[in-house]
């Protein structure tokens, strides 16, 4: 069904308004990171790079970035392993309760972060008696990062089918050889895309982290929250927020470029 020129212009205008509504606050943060006034008055009276220099030399910010990177890398590694295994089990085999297991795998990312955080906090402290630390944050992040890897791998397995694997087996290759030489090369971009999405999701997560981080564990989002309402730190927080935006957007953009299946990148 073709649209009239007026309808196309209306749809284009609505699209522009929605995008402005979504991204205008991010643009304000970027501009404020160069705002000359420490109180972040608007519009800016001038621009400076002083806050970027202060943020670079801020030991607290650098430690928080490093902690977030460590947590994101570890949770991504766990998600790649478990998400790939779950995808193969649910895509390549039929068994009783398959659809229920599939729902349970993807449910953590659909639940509110507060619910997941409280549940994990109770499990760690009340049931398991584990002290909250970086390790508990990694486990907590892995619970929802698995979903991004799982979705990417399942989508790719559905697209490639199993004919090449069957042909490899008919030619005498064992399961490991078939996986290494036939299946893995076809999954490589899906795994990379899922890993990048998992890294981005873990790197800027704050709600679940708040409930599962120990007293000495400060990730970058938590550092931003703790310093957001300190007048002297407001400009530095704006700079760190810009860095967080870039480090979150770039992996998602790369993942979209790597994955040709729109159902794989959600």
C-alpha cells in the first residue's frame, strides 16, 4: 500500500520528533561535558576541555572504568559459553518441556531489574551465604547477558540449518571436527555480535549491580550515581557519562553490522 505525499511527510515528522525526544537529553550531556560553568548552566556561557582533563586524572573514575570492564568481560565470557550451549540444546534437539526451558532462558532479560536484583541478593546472602563482591556482580550480569548470546546463536542456527553438519558426518568427520570446521565458522559473527551486545549490556548496568555489589565494588554506573549530586563533581560526571555512552553504543553498532539477521540483534 503506497502512502500519499502528505502521509509520508507526517510519518517523517513524527519519526524526527520521536528521535529528538529520545536523543536530545544525550546531546545535552555531551554539550555539558564542555560547559565552562561548573554549575552546568544552560545555555553554556562558554566551552572548555578542563573537565575532560580532570576526568582523565580522576583515580576514582579510572578505577570504576576498570572494574566495569573486568565485570563485563567476565560476564560476557560466561554468557558466550552458557548461551551457546543452551542455543544448541534447544535448537538441535527435541525433548519434553523444551518450550518451557526456552522461556526460562529468556525470562531474566524480561523481568524488571529490581526484581532480578532482589532475587539475586536474597540468593547470595540468604540462601548461599556468599559475601557480595565482584564475583557476585559477574554472576548476576551473566544471568541476563546469556539471553543476548542465546538469541543470536539460535537465530543463526535456524538460518544455516543442519545439512552441512550432516554432510560432514557422512564424510567421516567426528562431532568435534564438524563443530570446529563447519559449525563454528558459520557461527563466528553471531557469537561476536552476541558477545558485543552482552558486553554493552553489562558495562552500563546499574540496577542489578546495586543489589549484588559489595561495599568495595564500584562500577562506572555506580560511581556516576554516587557523584551525580556533588556540585564539584557534576562536570566530571558529565564527561564520564559521555564516555559511557560511547562505550555502550559502539559495541551495539558493531554487532548490528556483523549480524545480517534482524531477529538476532534485539
